[in-house]
C-alpha cells in the first residue's frame, strides 16, 4: 500500500481508491490513474466484548466501553454481519450487505436499518488506520490525528487517504415490530394518492420521534407493479425497536385516522404488523436488499427536516406533484426514514464528525429517479439526466432549502455539490485536504478539493490556475 502511494506521488499519478459494492457518482473510477482496490486487503475480523482505547495521550476519548468489532481491511458487511450475529450484537451497516464496511458508505455518512437507533455509519468508527498521501500510516482517533478522524467520518471517500482498518461499535440486541403500509388509488386519478403521500410525509418527524424508521417507495406510473397489480401506489416497511405492538400501533393511530376516511372510496389502504424476536431475523426477512446491477437511471436526492414537511403543506403537495412526473417518464420516488434518534443526539455527543450537519436536523432522505431502457441513445439518457438535475431536484430543494443531500445517493451533476454534500464543514475539510495532501494524490469527482482540478480529453488531471 505504502509503495503504491509513494510511487504515485513521486511520478505525479492520480490515485483512485476502489472498495466494493456500488458508487453512482463515479468516485471509484478514473482514467490514467493508479487504482487501489481494497477488497484484496482483507485481514480478518475480531470481536471484543469491552472496547478499550489504545490511546496513550490525555484527551477526551470516545467514552465507548461497550462491544466493538475490529475490521481489518476492505471487508463487506456480508463478512461483518455474521460476526455481530454470532456474538448477539448489532452493527450499523448498509441494507445492502455487499457494500464495503470501511469505504465510501461509511466515509460518506452511511445509513442503514439500524441508523435511527444507533447513529449513522460514520458515527460508529472508534478509530481507524489510514495510509496518507505522504506514505505514512497513522492511527486516527479522538486522541491522535484528530483531523483525519474528523475527515473520514462523513467527510467523503477517496480524499484524505486509504482507510486500511476501522474499529466500530457493536450494540445490544433488540426485538423488532414491523409495520407494512400500502396505499393505491381506486381510480385513474392520482390526486388522492398524492394527498395521502403528503399526509404521510408530514407525519414522518412525529413517527420517527416515536421510534419509527424504515424505507419505502412510491410512483404514479411505475413500469412494473409496486404491489398487487397497482403501478400507481405508495408502500413502506417501517419498524420500531424494543417497542410493544401496542406502542407501535398507537404511534401511527393519528396518521391512520387522517387516511381512513378515503379508504374504500378514492383509495385502497392496507396496514399490517409483524414481530421479530431479534434484529437479525428481521434484517434477513425484511431489511436486506440488493441493488440492480448496472447503471440505467439518473437520480437526485434531498434531506428533509421537520420544517420542510410541516410548515408549508401546500408547498409539500406541489412538490410531490412535480416530482411524480408525467406518465411516460416512469419516475420512481424512494424515501429513507433513517435519521432522527441517535443521529440527532450525536450532534452534541460526537463532535469529531465530518458528516454534513444537515443530517443532524433532517429526519429522512428522499430520492427521485428516472430510468431508460437498455440500448437507449445518449440523447435519451441526457434528456433524462437534465430532467432530474434541472426539474425534479430543484423541486425538492425548493421545499427543503436549508438542508442538503446525502452524498452517496446524490445527483452527480449537482452544480452546488460543495454546499449540498458537505454543508458547513466544507471549508474545514478543504483545509485538511490541502494540508494532508497538498499535491492532490487522491482525487475523485465531487470529493473535497476536486474543484481545483479539471480533466482533459484523455482523463488526465490538470490543476486549475
């Protein structure tokens, strides 16, 4: 690893870091570069029941004394999860187990089924070993190389060094209650469906404060059925941890009361509940997902705070109409109720975090996407991308102007990516980048410091002067 970084620095070669899984922003690829693929750097996993910091200096350490897992190399969550399960613990990882546990998922923030309860992926890291641009390998923690510790915990991947290993928190087991909701229009008019979705969106902050988290999707014109035979519908799978069934149902009762008058008239509404004795049974049955192979869509996203869905309900309804798209566009909308809870608490308890501060005040992430058929022309793809970038994403931002985006699920053509991806932390992250990697050894598009460079026709980087 050190030899590769030193070779690249001495020969003025761009370094690109590739982990595993998926990256829709093109950060793990680059022409005329030296590619470091960390999936081959796997040196095992170690579980400890009681974490003890190795820090020898006086500082305000993480104060974590619970269980932890040492991830030695570029392991995927499919490697880590069995270790946690075998020891009766939970780790915060992706819903998709094929993504890397140390790479862009974590370094970009990292949400998953357990993030509302225990914090985002970046918040789980207790320490890390990182290969820097100068060829050194350092330990980053609250006590040493604090700037690198801050930067890799939410400040973006592929930028400050190669993360060789991490130590992450492992949490106590929980039981899970799952709520499944499906809503579809009973006529060809989708207005009532969009009204119901607006009701759901405005309820998310209150539901989340009551313990709800989860994922869902909706469309007014899906190319395939969303549930049953409905191609216009809303569905979600929400869940609570360590709540009784009565508590879970009572938390949803005010929202259900608003929806039920339309059930059987303009809408079809289904609500059901199930229960799991432990987290891993729930994960394997409900929360585990795998993304489709290949890139056949364009997407953008936005984080939503309480104010953005409750202070302007007319604007919220107009936004939903705008992002639903025309029937021929086959637009899909996905929502991720994965913040709140511990994510909000960590704003005060975990100050050494490069995470976009918008996460600390936003309850959920919304993704709008449009696809194209295999074999579509470049003109068709470009038209779809323009619609996402200049129509649908601005509609999201208009409704939530004071938040930002989750950089791992964002529009790669966002003109204001510095502010939207990194928020108020961008200038501090840029200072760390310039001090630790003044020669720009590590580069990826939309990553901190990348605005100082441009690519020529052959993919080579040139510094902007």
